[in-house]
C-alpha cells in the first residue's frame, strides 16, 4: 500500500501541515485528521491511554518505516532505570547546552503540560509544531490500528512525535532519551544510541517487568546494544550480574559506579552539594551539584561518567567551566522542589520503595531541619505501597492520605488501612488523616504546617503535577500522563 500522507523528510521544514513541498494528498490527509487546534491534538494523544501498555516494538517499527526512519538521523543518550532517570537527563541536558550543543530531551511523565515531555534546547515543543506533527501522524496511527497490530499506545505515539520533531524539524546534536517503562520492549528502544545508561534497578512496575529484581534488571538491560558503552549506578550484586552478562555478551564497555568511577562528598547545603569525582579518564574536584538529596550525587556522577564516555568515544568537546556550571544550575521539577517558603512546602515524586528510602535519607539530612514533618501522599494502584510506607512513615509526624486525579488511583482509605498496622509499631505514632480530595488535603496540610515545620507532598507524579501547577500558577495542570 502506498502511504500518500507520509512525511517528506528531505528539507526538515515544518509548516502547519508539513514541509514546504506539500502535496495535495498530504494536505487532504492533514485536513481529515480532524484536529482543529493544539488542545484537540493533545486530547487525541492522551486519549490513547485507553489502549493501555503494550510492550513490544512491532508498532514502533511500522511507524518508523512509514515515517522514513527519523531515528536514524540522530545521536541518542538512552537513559533507563527505576529512579533518577529524569534528574540524570536534566544534568546531561544542562551540561551539553552549556557547552554549545543543540539538545533534544524526551522525558515522561510531564509535570505541567504535554509539551514538557518533548523539549529542544530546554524549551517545550511549540504548540503549533505539535499540532502539525499530530496532523501528519494521526492517519498513520489509524492505518496501523486497522491491522493485526492494533492501535499504537499513547506512549508509542508520543515517542513517534518526539522522533519526528528531532529527526525532521530541529536536528539536535544529541537527544537525551528517557525510557518509559523497562527498556527491552519499551518504545524508546527503537533507537541505537551513542551511550546507554541504567541509573538503578528497584521495585517498580513489577507487574509488567517481572517479580524479581534480576527479571527487572534484564528488562532494563534490554537497551544495551552491541559495542555501545554502558554507564550504571546499580549496586545490588544480583542486578549487576545481569547487566554485566548482557554487556559482555554484546561487547559493550561497562562503567560501574564504585568500580570505574566514584565520588566523595565534600559538603552538603540546600541547593548546593559539593563532591570530588574520580573516573578512568580524569578527576573533577569541588564539583557543585544543584539538586538536593544524597541520591542526586549518584545521578550526577552517572551523568558525568556519560559525558566522559562521550568525550572518549564520540569526540565530544567539553570545557571545564561550562561543565561545572551545568551541574550547578541543573534543576528538575517535582524532585525535592521547594514550592513555598511560608510555610515550607516540598514536592517530591518518590513513588516506590527505593524512592521513599532516598526521600527519607534526604529529609534526615542537614538541609531540612524542622520541628515537625507533615506528609501528604497519594498513589496509583499498581505500586509497592507497603515498601514505600515502611521507609516514609517513621520520619513523619502527620500523614494525610489523598487521591491523585488519575484513572488508576488508589483509594485513600485503602492506603490508610495499609499504613495503620505499620504506624502502630512506630513510637511516637504519626497522626493519620484521610482526605480523598487532593485540593482539600493540600489546604489541611498547609494549615497544619507552622513556620518551624516542613510539609512534604509525595507519591505519584500525577499528584505532584496537579499540586505543583495549583500552587505555582493557581490553575489546573493538563495532567502528566
């Protein structure tokens, strides 16, 4: 079958419905896409969430073939892991930008609006550009939906839109490319990267990725490609054995935190942590990390090792002063982010046991002294809630259980019922409150928090998205699918 509505990729130009070589068939296909404006485009994409998660690359392979393979024109830094992916992407983006490179950054979920997930040089994809790309992509998605492959999912379409934007419109020097779920069968695994990153492996999405850490590790290690360097901060031996075996099988050079590279903590202050970093090529002394929490030092160390690998394998040109500036200036919304000073309200999207452990360690550090800690949290139904609560309940004086505005939300009463037996073993016991409406819960949290206290909103990023947008802009978020 001839696809008259495929993209003309020859010139990289983009108008309302394609490049300047528009053909009548292209214009007709775009008109028939039925997307009147940006909001309609986003509603079309996010509406595909109803098709759920479909691990596998067959639909992506078909889409890339129909689009003339925009992914083959790009250099990727492919980032997988249970936690820390977004922060690692933030460091990499900031350092590359500071050194004069054009950078695409694809991350998920988004915090404020859909365009957050597809950025070029630190700026969201323009709404008009997203609309034009959706109009070009929708007929192809519908064509695939009519086959035995069934409809591409929301994340697959988002991935394809990013590849169209980077591979036919902006042409960045590097694309910082975050996986959605797992790695081996994730739609982002359609690319062959310049370097692979596995930040860590923990207890998350185990209903999809496998019921043991080695099984989850095997899925994450699925992004490793033949001869492509791999950087990881994984620590568990059972996880490292899986990654080492996969890297050895594919002759991929492996750089492990604690072996090929390491760091020493020099000082810790709010928004300013300093480390000495050692690697196989050269050391970095007094490197300032702008994100908070001990876990961010691991993420920064991984990002720095990636930069060093690119210098060695890809002839990346990096100067010391902008590199230092990049790490100091990097920020990532919704991760130990202070959104109010009076009272102090901190947002953190920890949503699994390892994330809760990192959050608890950070809150026990010198940057977050307080009289009392008041915690508000909401979760989706598929997470390891007990493992999360075991780490977070012992440090809280008050816990308000609420519900995210999301179709997979966990009932606040059920979450509280899980917490109560755990809380009963803690002395002194935290006060447990239940308020399903998150806006009302937020009002109660703020009312409880005195100037000497600290309020923390944590759990699923779908809740963090809503709370952050409401507190900073007094409006509702688009929703961070």
